[in-house]
C-alpha cells in the first residue's frame, strides 16, 4: 500500500514519528511545504521526499499574496500526488485536507486527517465581520471535507466531545496521545543542585503567561529557564538584565531536549485559556513531565488540569494570577514532601507513556480502511 504524507510545514517530531512508524509497513512518500526556504533538507530513510519551496506570507495585510502562494503550492502538490498515485493521503491542517479532497475527486484515495490543535477561527466565538465571515467559510469547508475523510486522528479526546462530534462519526475517529519518542531522553540526568529552576521548553506563543512566570519567579527567588522558537523578541527583551532568567532560544529537539530538561526542576505549561483549544488540548509537555518525573504547572479550568490532578503529577494556577503562581513556586521550592509526592506519582504513572500500544492500534485502524 502506498501512503503519501502531505504537510504544510517541515515535519515536526510528532509527524516524523507517524512517518517512521508507517514506513516499516507501507511504501511512503512525503510532500512538504518549505515556506521559509530553510536550507536543511529532510531525509528519512526509505521515504521518498518531495520538498516544495514556495514563499509564504501569513500577514493578513498581504491576503492576496498569501492566497496566491497557497494555490501555487496546491498546484505542485496535486501534480506530485498524480505522479505518486497513493492509496492513502495523510494530512494535517485544513489547507492540506482541501488538497487531498480535490485529488480524491479525481482518483479513488482514502484520506487520514490528523488534528493537533483546533483553529481559534472555528472553535471560538468571533468578533468583527471579517473574522465572522472567515470562521463561517472555514467551518463550511471543514464540514464538507470531513464527509470524505476516512479517518480523523486527534491528540485529545475532548476535541471530539466538544467539536468534531457534529462533523464525523466516532467509528472514524482515533485518539493518539501526543506521547514523545522516549529514546530522545536517554541522556537525561535529573538536576541535583540548586538553584530551584522552573522551565518553559517549547514554542513561545503565550508571552503574557511567560512574563507572569518571570515576575513571580523573581519574587519567589527561583530561577527560570526558557528554550524555544519565538515569533517575536518580546520574551528575550523582557529577560534582559535579569540574572535569574536564562533565555536559551531555539533548539534541536532530537539532539538537545534531553539536555534542556536536565537543567530544570519543574515544567511550566501555563497557557492562555481564553482560547478554547487551550482548554481542550493535551500537550506533549504532560507526557514529558511524567516520563522524566518532573512536576508540571498548568492552567486552571482546562482538560489538562483535570488529567494532571487525576494523575497527581503537578499543580494548577490561574493563568492571570501572578500571586497564585508565586505561592505555587514557593510551595514547590520549599516543601520537599509536596514536591516529591508529584515525583513519585510520575514514577508510578510512567507505564502510561507507552506509545507502542497506540501505534499498533493506529496501524490496525489504517489496515481496516
């Protein structure tokens, strides 16, 4: 069986895991959009790689240019799909789903649609005429495409319960938790010496929540370690001159993640809960925290909080309350029994970090298509 992955980005660690899982059983190809002309080429053994270089401008002020570039990529992707002639197209994001849908109208092909996040435009109530129109059109497109989707892969069960239940039947849905490849942590060593350090490791999207961490940490006299790509220099500027903050910047996940986590005592995963997707998501930070036996701090009023409390692997705080975060930091830093209770719970729940079980089930689901 031939499967083509169609991605609007250079494969992230999660999609790389999907590709590496399926390449052992199927003939795989990958078509991906290199939007920023990143020089490093993607190489995955036994997978035919097709890089499509098309500049992308996602500034709404340049909407016409953005649409032109998207159509340019779409044209090239459709041409490649015609040459490859796959039996299954595996996509992420609605733009790629639209390409798979168009190809399906020409050739008999199955579609697998994976969702890591639900766009704010479709799940949140919109303000303003332009956003409302975009939201209406996006939801209409997704509704149409999902009728022809053979399998929807979700990383949080709440995505189906809160949104997709209206669009696709449960028998076409597969829950695949965002469990990392634990091999990347083989060199992890638990931090043994002071100062107590809270770490934010990942893409820097929620700047206000990270600023709140820096402010609370300064008051609590704990250190902060920040690593990840950022869309702006705001957090770097906010960290300047604060000797208790280490701003590491971008990193290579496979090569550096083990070292990064070895520098912290606790994981910070407090996000902006005004966005419904944040309230429903289960990020890979949860599974990394459990596997590495590092307590995690998360936002209140989220599904992630429910899971963290149920498993007893961390604490939750109001993402808008620096005073509450300060108290949590003090408690984690000074109360050894409180901290170690979470560490022991992580150790006990580590058996849940078993991607192989879900991977076998995913292959069975694909086989049944």
